[in-house]
């Protein structure tokens, strides 16, 4: 079969994902020999919203370029039919790794993730950007020498704070992001701000400890009713109730703090990292970047049973 070459440089190897706005392929940069990810969407905006979103995502990546844990990207057109966004090919997502570890992370791994994730969000915010879809699938580990680095990805629905501020008083908005991790403000139809990304991260960390969140599996007659019901449950549970029996009080402090911030309040990211770093040291953990999946894969390979936890 003849190779498919994009922009006289990138060879398409195989499809790895398919979403509402396009396809994702694994490929090879024939100039450097490096593996890349190719995100394709139709060039024609009449066919889908993909072109607008992929161009917006490219703009965000450019704004964030050079930051730790931010992939390098390039956008071009292919055969006058597709936009192609080329990104560094990275490792498995936190969702993949969570499933690999039987939906349970240790406190040490959760704290190692939290430290990097807060730093990524702080950097994104420092550039005036709100991610608006913080979830396990949108954090991935690096590869090779960057194998212990957490990367933030998928900025398709990101928004500038300036734009958010211009309609800060709007109400009745549709929920933007992923229902399971969305902030209470997002559920209530309000414009999101800095704190919302961090609140969403709090729910991710709680899920990593509990295995699931209390509002998962809620039944309702319609999607709007389910969304409203999930929001009600979130609002009814304090940080202490969410973490009780699963995580130390520092996580409840984190959740309550992020929920307490008003639209214009800039979070104290150093304070949040400090809460967790003190807990990390108090537990006697070492910053050796040995995550749960690192240990699990090592022992599987040692026993001759190992295979890569995810197909990256």
C-alpha cells in the first residue's frame, strides 16, 4: 500500500483515535525521524465545527509555546480538504494509566500528579487562557527523557480570560467542558474563570483516590436533567465529604478553596502546591517520580508478563 505523505514531510502510519471533529493518526516526521501525532479535520466549515476549533487550538498552542509540559505544534492544510495539526507524539493519558492501575492511584502518585498539574494550569493561566476541560484524558505523560513530565493537551474549547470577562455576568449558559469534572459555576450556567480549572482538577484527584465520583451513573430522563442533577450533588457535598475516608484533609482544603474564589480572584497557586508538598514530606515520600504505573510495569516485565499498559 502506498504511503500517505502530508506536506512532503509527515508519513501517516495508523489511526489511533476518532472524535466528533476529526481523526487522530500516529505518524513520522521524515525529516527528523521523530514520531508525531496528526490531528485531521475537514477544511470545509460547512461540514463540521472542526476547522474553527482546530485553528483556535493551534492559536492557543502558539501562545503557550515553550512552556514545560506543552507540546509543540504545526498547522497546515492537506489536499485542500483537511486541516492537519501536527503535535509531539506523547505517552499515555492519565485516564489510560488510571485504567491500567485498576482505577486506583496511591496517595504518593496523586500528589506527584497534583504538583505538576497545578503548575501546568498556572502556566496556562499566566498566558491569559482558561482551559475549560480539565480531565484525565487531557493530561498525558511524556516519552523518553520527558517520560516523567506531565503534559496538558486539547485546547479545542479553551478561551481567553479577556473574552470570558467580557461576558462574565451572562447566565443560563450551556455547560462547557465535561460534565463529570465541571465546576459548580459551570453547572449553574455561569461564565468560567481561573478557579474553575482548578476545581475540575480537584474532582480528578478525588476520582483517582475513590475510583469513581459520587455523581457518576446518575439516571435522568434527559441530558439537561442529568447535568442539573450532577450539579446539585456536587453543590451538596463539601470538600470534607468528598474526601472523607479516601484522602487527607489537605484535599478538602484544596476543593473548598477553589470553590470559594470569585470570578476575578486569581488563585494562589503556590499556596495550593505548598499544601500538597507539605503533606508529601510529612508522609515520608521521595520525589523519585516512581508512579504506580512505573512500579506495576516494572514488576510485570520482571515476571516476564509485561506488555505496554497502553497503545501509545
